[in-house]
C-alpha cells in the first residue's frame, strides 16, 4: 500500500443509527463502492479512523465482529466537535473511513479455554467485536463469563444485546451499576466492577482462562489486582487502548508510549506489556 493510500478514506454510507444511551450512538456502515466492500477484511481488535467532512476524524474500534459481513459498526460517545458532528448525521448520509489498523485479539490462541470479559461503561464497544466473534464460533471455547458495569442503568450500552446474552445458556452475564445508579426494577448487581468481580469470582481455573479487560483507567487500576489475586498471569490478561491515537499509522507520534506506538503495536496489549510502559500512562 502506498503512502498516499494508507491515509485515503473510503466512503461509507450510514445504513442505520442506533441510540444506545442519551449520549452514545452506534452507526451501521456500508461501503459506497461495492467492490471496496467485498475486498474489505478485518480481524477483531482492529480500529479505524472515521471522518466527518469539514470537521475532522476520530478513532474508534470496529465494534462489529468479522464473522458478520456486509457492514461494519462503530459505537461512540458524543463528546467533542467531531463526535458531535458524527452524532448529528442520519441514515443515508456519508462519512469517510480509514482502516483497518492495529493488531488483534489472538482468539485463535484462546480456543479450548475459558474466557472472562470485564468491561465498564463506554468500554464495552471495543469488547463487543471479540465477544460476538467468539459467540459466533461458540463450539471452539469453554466457559464464557461477561462482567459489565456502568454508572447508572441508563448508561448501560447494548441493552438489547445484554438481554440476549442473559438468555443464552452458554454465557454467564453479570451486570452491575454504581451505588445510586439503580432503578426500582433493576435486577442486576449494585457495586463497582472490581468488587463485583471479586465477589462473583469465576468458578474456573485461571490457568485455563483468558481475561479481557476494558474500561475507565480507575476501573482497570482496581481490576488488575483482583485478577492477580485470582491467579491470572499478566500474559493471560488482555486490554485494548484507544486513547491518544490520531493518524492510525505511526506517523504523528501522538500515541508513542515508552517503546510502543499504540496504533501500530496495539491497540491490543497484555497486562505484561502494560507493565513495561511508563507508570504515568
């Protein structure tokens, strides 16, 4: 791929807009050029650069799984100028897309193992791709546990999919909201994700289990010690980092952390790799 091509966006049409929470949306996108769509491939964990013409571009994971073709999806929170412009778009309108970039979740190495997914708030979207990827290949994996929490019930994303996962006999789903974030009809847990994880420690041997963690920095900070107490090795804990990335191809240097470029060496890292990064990160 030439230097020009890696920075040239494809045109994608918005096929559907899904309101996940008051400030979080999911866009289902299809390629305007049919041949580009047929040629496009990605693997779970990779990300893209999504652009609104005249406003700029922003970085999100591809939230849909590679096992489902014909479209891609991204989920984002309305926070700044570009995401606000993105949130104002409607079905039928066009955006730009560059990607896929970055490394992947090595799910081929996880076969015949138990999987533990731990997410908080808006951090479930980066994990959604890998969750659906393994569920679409369900026979290849052993026990699957999902622990997901948010500040309030209203802040839980993918509510329809959470209901679907809760109904599946081959998935253990634990949902929680922060104290005070519950509603009268809330039937899930009340408490912060690390404490809920500790309380509901998966009844599986950690040496046979891979943990995937994604959430706010404070959640991750207090989740890693819980996993260590449960016996997880740093090499068996994975996370994905999206912050600081800008160009997506290691040119701007914005995501350089220690010896790593998040966009090229990541965004998927093990806890062992995170421990090599500067402490302030």
